[in-house]
């Protein structure tokens, strides 16, 4: 009957471990408190860092929003509305220029 090898460590015998004393075999400890504590510490530190990152992003976004509000920037909707009004005014100016040119031509015919 063949068994798979197991990880074992030798523990000292009950008699204070004098030379030549027989040792009994114990299974290796699979968990180490130091590493568990370090793992928990790192996990907590990452959570803290994530919280600090979120806090910093929120504060920076608030700062940028306040700064932009103080600069009297317009919204995209306001800009589009102003651009549409300017385009309409240009079209009206072109139409009025054509009308004035026609009236001046008619006046010149009448005088001449």
C-alpha cells in the first residue's frame, strides 16, 4: 500500500530532546499568526487607501466645480442657444443687405 508523502516536522520528544532521543512526527502548522496578522494589516491598509482616494477625488471635484462656477463659464446648452441666435442674426443681416441693395437700385432708377 503506497501513500502520498505528507509534510511533517519533527517535534522533540518529551524528554527535553537529549541526544539520541526518539522524535515523534507532527503535521506542519499550515497557518502562521504573523503572516495572518500582516495579511490583515495590508488588507486594512488597502481599504484605508481606497477610502482616502475616494475622499480626495470628491474634494477635488468639488474644488473644480466651485472654481468653474466662479469663472462664469456657460453650459453647453447656453452656448448652443447663443450660437443659434448668432446664426439667425447673420441670416437676417444678409437678407436686410439684399433688401437695402434693391431699394438703393430702385431709388437710383427713379432719380436717373
